[in-house]
């Protein structure tokens, strides 16, 4: 016996939870939401600093890894992705960052109707409940998702921002407002000391609806096709070796598994590049060359330095001091347990002639062990990282075999494009300049990485090659585009090209990289995608200042 629903959504992540809420809101449609991971019960999901613990927890993290490449020095780089209700919104660094106006305008200019900034801004506003400063032309006040300001400041953050002003980088009270460029404390998806994932903000309020069925530990193994129409999904209850269950979709199957999982599921179901599928012994049911291609990610070299004359988080996170911080967190006082991995965000340009900023940088008053994400160094210090906003290097995600349980081949091809190498080196120079401002000089100790002896462009690039890493912003593997784009997988209604009853609604549809962390953009895609599925007219575009 197979269950039957109007819509079957694969993946309860940043977009999937929003879809489940919006598609069931009027009570007219039945929805089955499948999540391969467990419920979001792990306490580290909900404690902001618990982010560090989820990075290495296979119960809530897919624990993917990128293949070695020349420009990463032959290293394997981790690609964390959420595997629980809320998906990556349950294990990310809580940052809320939409990107620049031009990011979305460029999507529209590529032939994607209705995806310009004025078109998508109403969906950003619908999604969020901004708590704090912000122009209501750009910010939402009544949505499900609380977006708050950092409530813990550190004197070294103020000093760092004063130093940025010395070199012409102004303070910006709202980088999600009219303009992004400048420097400020982060905005984040936490509220009252707890993470606000999409599972908490959108799925939890909808769980009591009789027309919504949520199934966790449900590993999707195949999209069921009737000719060129998707009619259901097979999943394994509990994962490999589990009982096979079929759910039928009367209207549509919607893939919201994310940039890694959505293309792999398409490929093992027989939808993708024929050459790849044939090489894996998968019957080609629909030849679609772009599935899994166009992968991009932000690649970040990090600078760290010892600190003089001031205390940092390194000292606060040890022994009895840490125990005290934990107590303060649970009684509601300010505590490092309520922090993001980064505290200050900046957006700037590598050339004054560039009218839109092309790099992003972060600062935190803590230093980490070289090559170990989230492991604090023994000695006090601080960290500055900077990366290129819009990389040109293209990678791919490809099924490793016909077995859906085999993790796919992930190759981002970091720094493959010459322009990416150039901008990355310029971003590193900016990071170092920010470390050596007059404001920072009394506190700057020895530069630990990459070290004061690394000065030339070639030396900086070599440092980036051997120690740079992901910023966890993978996108683009089911790219949205017009028929003239041979690598496009979905159209601007997010329907899989050449198929019926099948859409992809997650960060994999992004045509080009955002100047941002991707969680906010993925949530907007979920909001807009729900309207597209339901056939609702788009909201009126917002008239923006020139």
C-alpha cells in the first residue's frame, strides 16, 4: 500500500520547511515532507555556540567531503550539510545575509523572469521578523523568522571597526538594507538565546495541521516516473537496509534536499547527463546535461594573530571560566555560549573602480588551531578572514554509483579561474591591512598565519592554496535559466526542464553566487517557490530608491 499526497517534498531544510508551511496553510492540499535525518532534538542545534559541535556529528550532518584538487594543495575539504529537521539552517553559523541588489538583478538579466531584486524583496520581507534597526522598505516585521542583532560585544570588535574606518570602510547599521557595503556587527537567526532554524520558525507552527505529514529518518532513494511525469518517491525508512516505502504525489514532487542531495537524487533516478548515467549503469530516463554541474562555493583563507594587552574568547572558553560562561548562558546573562562563530561582518571592494563590493570579510576575537575548524588555539588571538563574493570557478556534484546511499563526488574546483585567484589575493591583502591599522597596533601580536614572511602575491596565493577552506556556501547544481542556457536544470517557475510534476526549490537553483551567506537566499527561494507551486500571483515589485 502506498500513501498518496498532493505534494511530496524531499528535504526539510531551509526551503523545505517553508514550503511545508505555506503549501498547507489554506488546508486545501495534503503534503508529505520527507527528511533523511532525525528530528531536531539534539541540544547543540539550539544553543548558538553548539554550531561547533554539529560540524562533526554524523547524526545531524551529512559529513560530505570535497575531492582534492590542485588549488587546494591536494587536500580533502569538509562540506558540512544539515541532516535533520531544518537542514543546514539547524547547523549553520546563524548569519542572516541577503546579498546585494545586483545579485538578484543579474538573475533577472539572465532571462529569469520575476527574480530581480524588486521582485524577490517582498519574499524576504514576508519571511522575516526583524527585531532591531532597519528601514521597513527593506525589512519585514511580521514574518516567522526572527532576525536579531548580536547582543554580546567585545572591545576588540569595536577597535577593529575603528581601524576599518581608518582605511575608508564606514560603519553600516544594516547590511541587509539599502546598501551592503561597510562594516557592522552580524545580524543572526537567533532569539532569546536559541537558534531560529526554519524547522522552529516555519515547520513547528504547521505540525498540528491535519494536511501535513512529516516523516523523519526517511532517506529518499528514487523519484518515481511515469514517462516524463514525476508521480512519487521511494524512501528507505531509517536509511540503508531500511524498509522501502513509496509515497505518491498527485500533483508534484518537490526536491528541497539542497545543493548536494537534489542533483544526486535526480541522477540516481535517471535524470541527468546521459554520459554520466551510462557510465554508472543508470538507465537514462531524461537526458538533462546540467544536473550536478555549475557548483560554486566561497573559498576563504584565514589570518590569525596573537593578541597583546586584551583578553579574548580563547581565555574565556577554558576550565572554570567556561563553566561560568555556561552558567551565565542558562540564567540569561550575556555569555560566549550565545555567540556566532563570527562577530563582525564587512563588505568592501578590491578596486575603487568597482561600484559593487566584491569581497566579504569577518572578524572574531578568538584564534583557532591551524587547519582545525572550530578548535580554539591555546594562546589568545584573533581571526580575520576574507573571500571573493562572486567566484567564477565551476565544479560539480556527481553520483558515485547507482546506489543512492553512496556519497556523491563533490568537486568545487576552488580557485580554478584565474580571476578567482587574483581577487582572493587582493582579499588577503585587505585582511592584513585591517589587522595592521593604527587602532589595532597596541593589540596586535605575532601574525601566526600565514606569517609576516608571506608577502608576495605568489606567496599569498600559495598560502591560500594550502590553508584556505570552504565557507559552507555551496550552490548552483540545479541551475535556473531560460531555454537558451544549455546548463539550466529548472525554468524560472523552478520546474525541471522537459519534465512534468517535478520542481527543485532550494539553493541549488541559484544561477550565480550571491554576495552573501546563502541561508537567507534559500529561504526566499522557499517563499517564492511556494507561490509558484500554488499558482499565486507574485506580489507587486517594491519601488526602490535609485
